[in-house]
């Protein structure tokens, strides 16, 4: 009788090393030892070449007959049916053989990344893996305009991204805060447009927003030479990553229009953020710039920005108005669509490239373009209706410039609470039909750097949140197990930190606001609330029951949170009916403040009580000057004393900045 060795198929501790999670893994006992000789073989010359291109060991042992003897260990490359997907691979690790099958360099590269994660002390853990990504675009965007980061640092991020099977690095190369790519034809873009008078974006933006000549004292900024960028492109390509360049138009272009004011409507420096789409010279400029961009970046997709155009100068510009008339456009707003279509055509005809832009590019009759969704996901449907592809980067899940942890403990951030769990929770494919899914090219995490001045801070913001993007892009994010993901992310963070990457210390994550985790019991629970002034429809929380439902808000104040918003300039004014007169000793109102989105603490706060609902007595009032604090915080404003009442009226009035008042609960004890 033959004895068959037991094979473990239960999840192995090593599963925790695998990120993104492969489609299928079966563990076996044993390891392929790294200390013994090993022959490298290929089933055919093609796979041998693909594997070598992927950076796997080359087939060098050919002709050495010792390798073909029985018992010799092998690393063997095999062909995989292309129907498994271009990036697919299978991997079989046994004590005497590693077999990798793939149909492309990318497939072998993915296998190599997995092998690295299978490494144990003495070798590679035995297993069988069959794997392929759900989505083809697994990207990160780095904003190198608001703050500038050296090319070596960008390469370091490429290395990290490749380990997690990411394949697009989108560089936001141009914006008001600095132009970052050498353009030979227009040297002023970098001589002036790449330098500013303040290192801190925040100070510069709040201050005079002046540019500085390259080399002058105190000038902050920098740019990448074309040589550096070519080198970066090659470096990234070797690691399976395409660098996607973004050149902003028609807006976010203050730096261009100060260096070359003739491309704005008024021809004055320091006046415009938007190009003049009425002027033919603008198109000559943009096309010349894009020619140099296409020369450096082989990416099929060329990002043209397109977001947040103010269009302020277009209605009164004679050239713009002439263009509106000549082209039969509805109004000057339609000039954006004109520009985007024209640039798309140029990229296609001149370079065989495809336009990709932020979702504002969804101008009528745009064709052969990819839309990068950043605002509301409703724009996805709009893109599909126009037959366009999308890359998904909705701010709610994919912007990694928000606070990663408890805001009072974190460096200043753009706003919003964006912990790892929230990034991970994104389901990019949910709600879309099989047909629609074909138009979802992938997902991307975006790091804007207004508040991210240093390389250390960039890494702190990127990792581990980018790993959640990598995982959701690879798996499609349909099956969620946050505990499992977090355990893997913790190991990845430890490894990155050991290697000198300043990843956020996930192990010591504080998490969401403690008060939000359990409901609060108080006398007012369930009390009927009369809104003497209405809450905002968008920030409605749970509606009329929200302030007395015991649910306290976390750090997210968004529309699905427990925070109810009261609109600009209006008072917060509610009356609670406790059902019967009773003795009260304490009343607490929780106020959220975050000066970025203009949510402020009140300037005035009044509590009055009544037994009949008509005659109210003020028992507490408080007034203060409103301050703009840097990081979000929550304050509990409290009255303590003794009173008898059935009705409690709470009023709060905004201060000198107007803005919003946000309340989650009025607690009565
Ligand atoms: C963007 O966040 N303005 C694309
Ligand atoms: Zn104009």
C-alpha cells in the first residue's frame, strides 16, 4: 500500500503575507530551499524571454547535463493560455520545483511579486496559486505640484507599488503651485512657473501666490528634466508600471499664465487660472507641450486634467465669444467641451494616444476617452451613457489626502476622515452589469499634497492606504473581510517601516471617535424634535430623529454620518419635547468643527426650558469668538444645574466666518 503524505489545505499563516489577495491559494507542507542549486528551464523560448523581461532568473543552465538528472531542483517557466487574462499567472511551489506559468511579461512579473511574498527564512513556502487581477488599472496619483519631490523618491514609490502589483503612477505635473516638467520649447514654464516664494503651500496660497525666478534666494520648487523623466519612465516600465503624465487644462494653470500670459483671456500675469480657448495660440501652445509630453511618456493614456474650471474670463473675452459663435456652442461654458474634444483629437491623430481627464471632461460628444471619476459616482453612469471608459477614484474612498486617523493626533490634512477601513470598503464593481464592468478600467488612489510638504509625510499618507487600493483593484473588492485585510496590511506596514519607508503606524491606530462606537443613553432619547429652523437636506443625518437617537458622530461628517448640518449663516434652533415635565441636571450639545470645509463652533449658544412649550426660561448662554482651528475636533458644550422642564430649546448662532454648524445629538440628563 502506498502512503500518501498529508497535505494541508487550511489557511496558512503565510496567507498573511499575500497582498493583494490572490484568487486561489492552496498551501502544502515544506519549502523550496534557497540554499540549494537550482536549474532554470523554460518550456519554450518565448516564455523564457517573458520571464527574463519580468526580472526572473534567466535560463542560463542550458547544456549543463547535471541539471537534467533526476532529483535536481528546477525553476520552470511555462506558457499559460491567454484566455486566463493578460496579467494572469499560476505558481506551483514544491520542495524540488517552482513552476510559473504566464502569457505575458506582466503575468511573470505578478508571479515574481507573489514569490517575494512567499519567502520564508530558508526559501519559498510550498503552495499552488492561480491568480489574475479583476481590474487592469491599479493606480496611484502623486501631486508633485503643490509640493515637489525628488525623482529618486518617486522611484522608491515605484518599487513599493510594484510589490503590490500596482501598474499606473499618475503624476500631477502641473498646477498653480508649480510646473514640474521641463519643456524645451517653453523654458519659462520652469524658469518661473516651477518656483514660488513660499515652501509651504498653505502659506503661499493664503498669501501673495507669487512665483520666483529659478535660482533666486528663497525660491521653493523644482522640476524634472526630460532626461530624468525618461529615466523614470524606463525604471517604472521595468517594474511593470506606466507613468501617466497629467498636464492641466483649461484650469489650474495660474503658473503657465504668469509665465506666458498671452495664453489667457486678458494677457495679464497673475490674473487668470484658465487658458483662453478662443485663441488659436493657446492650442498651438498646448499641442507643442503635449508633443514633448508624448515624446517622453509612452503611456497610451495622456491625462489633461480638466477639473474645476472657473471659466470666469470667457464670457467677456472677444476671442472666446467669437469661438462660441463660430463653433455654434451654446454658451461660453461649452468652450471647455470644445477644448477637450479638440485636444482629444490631437492626441489621437498626432500620437495615437487617448485622452484621460477628470470627470468634468464629460463634455458632450467626447469620444474615445477615459474619464477619471473623482466626484460623485453618478458621473460613472454619465460616462457609460456616452460610451466612455472610466477609472474610478471617487473622493469618498480613493482620496488619500484626508485624515488617516483620529484628527487631533494627526498632521494637518485636506479634510475628511479617510481611515484604511474606509478606503478598503470601496466596491468599485458593485451595482454594475457585466456589460458596464467592461468599461471600468480600474481604480486609483489620489494623493494631493497641499498639506503634505515632505517625502516622509507622503509615505505616511500613502501607506497602508494605497495597499487597500491595490487590493480592491486586484480583487475587484466584491468580497470584503476587513479583519483579514488589516492583518495583512499590518505585516506589510511592519516590513515597509523596517525598510525605512515612513508608513503610517497602523499598529497604533486610534480609530474613529470613541464616542461614536456605542449609542448614548439619556433622558432625551427618542424625544420629539421640532426644528424651528430646518437642517440641510444633504447633511440630514437620520432626519428628524437624528438629534435624539443616541447615535453620536464619528470623524466623518459626510451625508451618511450622524452629523446633522445647519447651513451657512443660519442658526441652529431646535426644541425637544421630553413628553412630561421632569427634573434635569445636565444638557450637552456636541459640535463638530473643521475649518477647511467651514464647519465652525458657534459664536453663541443658548439653552432655554419650559414646562408648557410656550413660556421659556433661559438657563444657560455662552458666547465666544470663533477660531479657525487647524484639525477637526468635537466639543461637548454642557450645562449643569437643576431645573424642571418638559421642553428644552437649544439655539446656536454662527460667528464671524458664517459657515456650517454640525450637531450629532442633544443629550439630556
Ligand atoms: C480634483 O480633485 N480636483 C480632481
Ligand atoms: Zn478668451
